[in-house]
């Protein structure tokens, strides 16, 4: 149980375009989902906390207008990178919290902006 | 503020030998502590957690960790390492009193198990 999926697993887009990443909890309802960004050989950096039906809470230094987060249902949260630039290239990982304890992580999405 | 330190960027062990990946933490209040493992280009897999109770926690794939409150440590251990254990390991902490609280991760430790 506690499976989290992400789609797509890999995406290449041109500079200036927007890309949407989906995060789904497949076998449980997640009131809270988290979005992380991971640079090569580095730790996870929390970008935002997403609560179903309300606005996401962004971490300091994360542009909310650039990284749009929508948590429309208890099983789906989306991250849209708007007007992507090469510096947005990264590995994006979502997680869903179950019962207030551990977070279960998706497999990640590799974004490459050319 | 909460923080996690993994003092070793890399740990190398021979297959069959015991392994330890170190983690120390700082948090106000009681901690919830976690270990995750990450394989290349994959998300994080949950290994084990300490919430309360017995200080020795057993988790997946034969891993265990010992919570030491006085030393604020939560080291990950395995009695006999396998080559397939080679991966990136993250320790994480959050404050117990916050529900759905955000995790703070250590910088990660690359474990390499040699045949």
C-alpha cells in the first residue's frame, strides 16, 4: 500500500514553455502533499506544501507564480512550471503524507529545459 | 528550526560486513525520525521510522536504527551488507507535535558495498 505515482517520469521542453507534473496517491487519500526539488548529488529541497482544497504554502525563496501548485482532490496534486528556463531543469519529487507520520514519495520527474 | 546532519558523504564497506550510516538531528520538542533510500533517478523509498517506544527500530531489507536522545542521533545499521544496498541514504526529522509537518532532510550519504 501507500503508492504514489508521478507523471511524466521524464520531460523535455523548450525554454519559455510551461510543463505540468502530476502526483497521485494511488491507494490512499492524502490531505497533504509535498513538492521537492533535487539537484544532482544533493538533498531534497522542499518547495511547497499542498493541502487539498486550499492554496499551497511555499517555502522561502520559491516563486509561487513560477511554480503553480494545485491540489484539486485528495489523490491528485499538480505542479506547473511556468515559462520554464534551463535553470529550472531538475529532478522534481512529490510526496503524500499518510496518517500524519511518514511521507510516501513518488518516483520523481526529470525535467530538462532546452 | 530543525536540522539534520549526515557527517559522511560516502561510506564504503565490503559485502558481508556490518554497515553504519550516521545521522544526528536538532529539533525543538520530540522528534519523529526517518530513513529513506534513493536509487539513481528514482524517488525515495521509506526504510524505517522512530515515533516513540523502543529505541531500536527495525525496518525494511534488514536495516535497523537506534534512537539516542542524549546524543541526538539516529544511526542506520545493518549487520551484513549486500552489494544491492549500494544507494543514496537520507535521514530526515520533523517535530512530533506538528501534524503533517514538513520533513527536513540530511544531505545524504552514498553507501557503496564492494563485492
